[in-house]
C-alpha cells in the first residue's frame, strides 16, 4: 500500500489496483489511469495533449492542442472549455465560473473521519489517504479532494470538501463526491432498479453517446434506483472480465451517471442530486460531500461484488456487529397486523421460543391509539388498551421466556391524527396553510430542525431504557413531498439537512445504546444503501417475502451488499404480497442466505411443520458463521434462467454452502443435471450428503442435482413440479 508522488504525478497503488493522475500545465488535475496495478513510472504519456481537434476550445493561445474538451480530468469545472457536465458549480452571486488549480498535497495514515456523515473507516495500518488542495484563481476558495486506498482491497474511497475563505457568501449548486473520466465507452452499464416489492432487479444496457443515469429525488435512496452502478467490459461475465463499480455512501437524493462524449470518453459522476440542491456557504464555513467508492475487478461482477462485501463487512459495519451472530427473529406483523393484545403476544412469543427462535419483534401498533395506519405516528408512548401493564412489563415477560425483545419504530413520520401533530403542526414538512400530500396516511417530520430530532431521541430513549431493548426495526414508509421547512432560510438545503438529521438521530441512538441491534427498513427495501449499514448492520430487503420473488431481490442486492446484511425471512402462504404458495422448504432454502427469521404465526403451524421449523432454525444456527464470514458467489441468474444458483465458501475453503432453485417445472427434463461450483480447492475432497467429490470435478463438471421427475421415473425421482430447491453443505475432508 503506497501513495507515490513523482513530478506532480500521484499514483495510489496496493498491488491490486492503481489510480493515477497528474497536475496539468494549467494547474488543474488530469486523470491518467484507474485499473489493475501498474509498476511505478512516469505515465503522463497516457494523456495526449499534443493533438489538436476540430472545433474545440483551447486554453492557451499558442497551444491549440491543450483543450479541456478532450482531456481526461479528475474534478472538472464549468465554463473553461469542457462542455461535459462538471463535477461542481459555485457562484458568489455574480461569477458562476471557477478555476481550481493545484496548491498542495498531504499524505496521511489511515482515513480521516467525516463529521456528521457515515463512511468507511480504517486504522492507520489499513489505509492511506491523499489530500489534494486546489485553490480558485478568481477568489479565496479551496477544494480538498480526498482519496483513500485500502491495504487489502481494490477500492478507492473519495470525498470532497469546499472551504470558503472569502468575505462573502458562496452558493454551491452542484458538488459531486466523485468524478472520473475513463478512456473508452465500449462498456455496458449495470444498475439495480425496481419498485416496492421488487427492489434491486439487475438491469444492463450498452452505454452510448449521451448521458445514462440512475437517481432519486424522493428524499431517500429509494426502491426505484439504488445508489450503485457498474461499467463492465462487453465480454465481462459474472466471473471474468473488467468491471468498474461505483457506490454512494448516502441515503438521500443522489445522482449516479455515465456521460459518453463525442470522442468516446466515459465520464462517471456520483454525488448529491443537483436538482433542488443549493447550499449557502458563509465566510469561514466548509461543505463536506458524502463518500463515494470506486472498485476495480478483473474477475467479473462476482469479483466486484466480493470486494464490496469484504469492504462493508470489515470497514463499514460497526465493530460491535461485524463479527457477532445475528439472532433468529420472528416478527408478528403478518401474523396479527394491528389486532393484538398482551395475551396474544405472549402466547406468540412462547410458541416461537419452543421452535428455537431467539428474538421476538413487536411490529406496528403498540403505541398511541394505533389500530390502523391513520393515526398516532409521533406518539411513542404505549397503548394501554392493548398492553394494560405497559411496554416494559411486556418486554420483561417476553425476556423471561428466554427470548430477546425488539420493537418497530417509524421515527421520521407523523400522523395528522396524533397528539404530537396537534401540539406541533409546524414540525411536519410542508408549506404552512397550503395543501399537503399524504403517503400511507402520514406526513414526514422535519428533521432539518434539531428540536424535532431531540424530541424523537428522548421519546425513543425512554422506551429503550424501560424495555432494556435488544433490537429496533427502523421503518420509513413514504417519500418526501412539499419539501419545505419553515425553519430554513434557504430551501435548497432542505433535502441534505433532512438526511443529516436522520444520521444525527442514528448516531445518537447507536452511541448511547451500542448493544441494540438496528435493522433499517423503508417500506421494505426503499433505503437499502451503504450509509445505513454504518448504523444498522442489516436491512429489510423487501416487504415481498415470496420465495420466488426473493431470488431476484436477493441476487440483485448481492451485487453490492454482503448477504449477512440482507433481512431474509420465511412467511406464511399464500404469500401476502403475491398470493403464491411455495413449500416451507423452499422458503427456508432462500432465507438461509441472509439474516434468517420468520414472518408468521407459529400457532398456525401443524405439528409436522413445527418440527420442520425447529430443524430449519438449528441448521441456520450451525451455518450462520459461514453466511457472515464466507465469500458469496453467484452461479446462475434468475434474470436469465428458470434456475438460480449461488454459494458461499469459507476463507480456508473447507466449508461450502450451495443454494439451487428452480421456479417452475419443465416437461421431460434432461437426465443428468449438475451445477458447476467455484472457489473450491481443486485437490481437496469434499463430502456432500455422504458422497465424496474433489474440488476440480465440482468446478469443471459440477455437483450432481437430485433426480428430477420426467414422466416415467416416478420411483427414482427425488424432486419435481414447481418451486424446487436444494441446499447442499460441503465439508472438506
């Protein structure tokens, strides 16, 4: 791991990757290379600045070849001859033009903390950070570009800080966290898109001249587009070929885009969405962007994903939770909805304990007068009609059974029918006296106001302390409309200040109660992003718990997130989101590859089903160390086939877990069916259900699947029909 500086060329490398840029002759920064590690030498010849092009604007009167329109840049500005979209735009009210040139640099061990923002972290021996200071030639304004390279991963973490040293206010209208110009555009763009109940489906498209983007202006990272994109070589697959992955560590409005210019250069930018964003920066103040991450892989999409997985497991998720087993939980929501009382909940909890469940979670409806979704959000006091002895008494009784106790909160929301709204209507987002839009019959609290965050913190703190709480499911069921705060002078700051308020509440709660496990949720997977993994090490992947649909949701989510962060549960059938009826075995076989749990009423299970559930829980408990720490590998895509396959391999290649699924039956299938594995030790023997296979044959020929019914083999068939699944455990001998 080293940051090499030679004649104003900066080379970040760790033996896996190189990231190289230089100071151009006009003082700005020119990008040279991002990819597989290169040896140390002068690479300024990568940037051709001696070849004039037609109709381009050039910086120097006597040098027609030096044009920002054709130079690969590091953090491009507006108005100096580059007509592609800039990385940032600022104005002092008169001049919208800036000209930031190199001033100085500093190399520091480790990784500086980003105040008020979630970000990856590193100890002094795990990373090095290059800080480049640029100054504007027009006015006393400085930009600090931060680049962190990690010791063991093919990752560059980037962020930007703007310092106003003038005597007047500045307006920031656009400020990306990352910009990089790649030398060619013969690539496909991969992103994760969808909507409620089908989040993070994998989408691919060839990039062409113009702008291809994914974004959110909903106030949240959203169900619809994840703050992630990858650019892949045209011949890249899951396992081979070059891939450049980009991820934004942020939970609010974002823009991730690729702009292909008329010469085939691909400019990637990631940052806060500039629509509706305008930040006033007073003299002496600074503005800090959130973090953006760049990953390089020459081993296809799986290689990129595994890098993100390791980075998040070891350098993003908190030290408290990254090596700790997560409890098997059961949530009462789909079993009872709002219709429950203490007697029903205690019976529910006792039955769950007998099955082997470790954590009972009481979902929506325990507070205020919450008998439907039309009231009481913001009133975080127990409903004594449902729980006459109080929430602390219920928690104590649940814990006496041997279970941990968890609660659902939706702390960012307020119901028009609530005591809090009647007392503080100005705390709801919206223009006072004007029409407001409802979502799920609720409004959004104004988290740009510190007094609102303080109030909710005190309410939650009281409940946490009274119950000695073990777990919180933090939900957020609607996006922001009428984005206005009566407490702000500049409404262009609203969305960013809102999400900073969310982070502030998370930070205060996780700091005060480090032993409480948080699971983030947003109407399912509407805010599944790296920033929240910093506070909540697991996220509810989707409200859609149907096993068949979860194949796509979990496959897509694994593109950028470790599977031990994916909330993955078994629910009752017919499924509440799709009405599909899948076998209990398949529901478990899918849920094993995530944080395992149940969304059903245990008393509704037959005695036979209860025994199956007990066995499922014991199996998961014996395997969750592998789910937490192993390398996840995608084998067959549900977006390309009727079959899905994935696997986990332990670091020492001695333990393997393989999941295989077939959504619908096919008549007269082929006789011999195998699934080819990856990542095994070629010369080691692996025991699978009492049979021995060597690693090379499992990878080159495949793991035999059970015999499938073909219409004539009824006595031999081990599987058949729709919704087939099989999970194999392999142990090296």
